[in-house]
C-alpha cells in the first residue's frame, strides 16, 4: 500500500520559514517525479514546485521562485519544501504529488498540510 505522509505545516508570521516534508512508503521512490501543490480557500490547486527523478532538475512557479526550495532524499524516501520569506498569500493547504516517470504512469497524492502565514 502506498502511503504519503506530509508534515511540517503550521502557523508562522510573515517573513518566517517552514519546511514541509513528504515521506513515502510502498513505492520505489526513485521511479517518481515529485511535485508540491497548494490550494488556498476559494482558489484552484496550484503547482508550485517539482523535482525530477534522475537528474534532480527542479522548477518553481513564479509565485514562489527565489523563496522556496524543493529537494529530495532518496535514501529516506522523503521530499522537502523549504519555504522562506513567507507571505500571507502563501496561506494554503500544501500537497505532495508523486508521478511515476515510466511504466504505469501511476500518480499519488499525499494528504494536505495546512500552512498559515499571518501578517
């Protein structure tokens, strides 16, 4: 059974930092590209960052570029999102998504973790 355990959300003042983690089990971690998404109240889910499997290439949405950093530790089956210089508009539920890069192209979503940034 595939399980994705997201953690690290919470409350922080504007300008602060948080680090989100998403630990995976039940899958071959290296076979997946991983993305972080977020959904604010009343808004659509937004992809904010992703990291590939083999070459570790990364990409960021314009709203978080320069402030957030995605990384993965294949030895720990965990992906991270370091969030710095947080703004109230970063308030959202954050989700990790695993996408298999070949074969069945399976996709899995982690449960969300809430990030609240106060002004």
